[in-house]
C-alpha cells in the first residue's frame, strides 16, 4: 500500500537509490505514483524520465537492474529512499558504479 506522499506540481517525487549492502548512494531519479506502483509490483526500480517524458525500468537495456529490498520515505513525505541490490556493472549510465563519482574541490 502506498502512503500519502507529497508529489511536486508535476506529480513527481525524488527517489534516492542506495546500495543496501555498502550504503553507497547509487543515483537519484524521479518517480510518480504509477512508476512507484510498477516498482512495487515488479520488485525492480521504475522511474519517470523528465527529458523523454516516459517510464523506464532501470537496467532494461543494460542489464544493470536494481532489485528492491526496502522503500522508505522521509518525515516530510516528499522524498523516497530505495534500498536495492544493484545487479550488473553499476547504476550510472557512464559505466561507473554510482552516479556520484565526481567531487567539488574547495579552493
């Protein structure tokens, strides 16, 4: 059952994807209610692409799927934390394990 969540004016909610074993933050993407339902039904992450205006299953073409283990939501009910087992090479389309591989260096 999906709780009452606070979606933005476009019906989207940010979803932070975290590796359940290492704790690494793998990526952040957007979901709407339908993609969250698809995620719950299939056991794999599904998102809404803001640029392509369509649904996508993570790893559908690459094989780098994310198996859902736990879905949490924050105290403001406006952000999801999805803990997964990352299958395949990694989460990032660049080939990196995580999308968060670059640092801002303080000068």
